[in-house]
């Protein structure tokens, strides 16, 4: 495969730069352009613009009736449309189909940023961090399943996945058998400059994870939009689907998308989460390597844990992942409690030994990454501003602890359902301030409706359980 051409001009490009970019795109075979914003679910939306209209595309020629989409505000059919302005600094030729180029778009209404633009909400928090002297860095560990349609619904696309019960996690043989999916994914990501440093077969049958280098928070959120598109395309080429459903079956391992977040000093680029004098010293005990700032950031995230959960675990299905075991034969390795530890994977937050960042383990593969990053960054900054104390790390196995032991350690469970998380989001003035009153209201309405519908629909489990019980 040939490398993706260098086509990205700086923001605020001159007419000559815009024309030069258009010529390079045309020479690379690009015929169509997307300027994509994401809806409340994090799904990209865009009109398709032929390359001949590149200048119009750059100027924001495409208008959107965003009020027609779920959770995107109350713009009615009698009101003006939003303008989508593509961010040319992030313009990308899609490596799996070079006829298309995509730039994330920012939404404007009457010349002002639109309230329900997730990218705008993240940018506001990134700007807040910059005012405090920090750059927001972020990595994501996306997990998802590749499944093949079957008579009963879907099954692992590699038949051998089901042979070695209970898990094929890290298995070399089934990783190699999946190379028709994994190899194109890695090649495409590396062509885009993401620098994949590992990938693996996760614990679920047909579940995979990719780890690639962190970058600034906005670029990482944009990359997650591309990654989902990419995974769906590669899976489709094999007659399969890629699913980002957090818990695709009762016995399956859940799919997370852990946020790995840190702040860097704007002046020096140094990681502000590293204690001075310990840079690169990963042989030290974890507690000796983290700065006070890192603990304050962590404390802020924990202080707003319920509201964050509603955003980064945004579906009724998400909470079936956040269980120690559920109906699985193995423990789930999923986060369950609102605490932090160092290598403790049973908790919402982890301060890893091998890198100095905060890992938010509750974020799942279905979340709107821009929105999730925005509220989590805001919570961390709130912890720094208020000098919050994260308290002692929790390093015991909370799955095995009694309620008395949990109470003694101050360990509190995360919301058990979407409805519980939404209650905490609704009560949070902090979340309303971060999201804005309109988005706060729209998200709650959208997700309350989902929760209500879930509790209204009669499912197969209920029929099997109750149909002939009496």
C-alpha cells in the first residue's frame, strides 16, 4: 500500500494554500469530501461534496438541519440551519478508499459555535486547560468485536475462537488466523501516522484491541471517529460486522475504550503528572512517580464520577459490562467501583505503573469520545483548581471484598444502571456547566427515553422465565 499523501494545510489557509491542497487531493485521486460532525451518539454525519467544489466546502457551503437528529437540539423546521466548517488541519484521505477525504467539522449557528457540537464542547475544555498552562494529551484503547451473521444472530468470524473455553485472550494462533482483519487495520492506522505499537486478541470470542500512540485530546477524539469507520469497512469486506456494543452477549467480555489522560506543561512539553525527578523512572513504586497535580486531577474525576459515567457509559447495555462476573464463567476484569488504584483493574480510575497518566477504565466502546473527553477533562481541571485530595489508593481485589470491607475503605459502587447514572447527571450543576444547559437537557431526554423504552420492551429472557412459570 502506498502512503497517504501529505495534504493538510494550516488553519486559516490562504487562497493559494487552499488551491494547492485541492490540486494535491485531486492528484491523489480524491473525488469526494466529507466535513463530518458527530451526533449525540458520536456517529459522524456529513453531506458529500465533489472535489470540484472544494473552495465552497472550505467556506462552509454545507448546511445541516441538525434538529432532525436525536439529541441535537430543538431547531425546528421553521428555523435556520447549522453551517459545517471543516477543520482542514485534520483533513484525512481515507486509506481504505482514497476517493474520499474527511475533515472533522465544527458546527455554527448564526456565526456562533452551535451548543450541541461535541467538538466545540471539548475545545472549550482544552482551552481551559491551556489557560491553566497545560496541554491535554490522550490515548484510547479501543476494544470491539468482529462477528459473522449466523442463523442465531451473530457468531465469531474465526471458528477456532470458541474452541478454547473460556477465553482466547492473547492467543497467538487465533490472532494469526484473524490477520485478514488485523493486518489491514494496522496498515491503515500506520499510514495515517497513528503509530500502532501493539494489537491483540482480547478475551472475547472475536474481540480485538489496538494500542497506538497518544496525541492531543482533540486529535484522539477525531481518530476514534475514523477508527470506527475503518473497522466497519474492513469487517464488511470479510462479510462480517464490527460491533462497538459494550456487552454483545451475556457470556462475553465487555468492550471498553479506556481513556489514558495526562496534562503536559505548555512551555516545556513535560508530563505534569510525573513527579519532578522521576521522569522515565518506571522502576519506582507507582506512588513515588506521580505528582500532586495527578492526584488532584484524579480526585476531580472521582468527585464527578456519576455524571461522567452517564456520558462515557451511555447505553443501557453499558452497565451490563460493569459487573465483576455477571453470567460469565470468568471474572470480567471490568471496573465496578468509584476509586483509584495503581494496577487495580476493578476500579474506575487507574494510575498505571508503566506510564504516568490517569486511565479512565469505565469509558466504553459506544461513547461519544468528544463528549466523554470534555466532561472528564473538565472534572480533572476542577480537581486541580479546588486542590482536591484523592485519598489513599485502593489496591486490594474489590471483587472479593465484603461490603463491610468496602465500606471501611470508603469504596462506593458505580451506578448500576443507566437510569441511576442519569439521576446523578441530572443533579450535577457541574455537568450542566460543562455541557451547557441545552446539551445537558437534550442528553437527559434522549437517554431517559432509551432507558424507559428498555424497561418497556418485553424480551426473550422474560418470556423464557415467566411464560409458563405459573
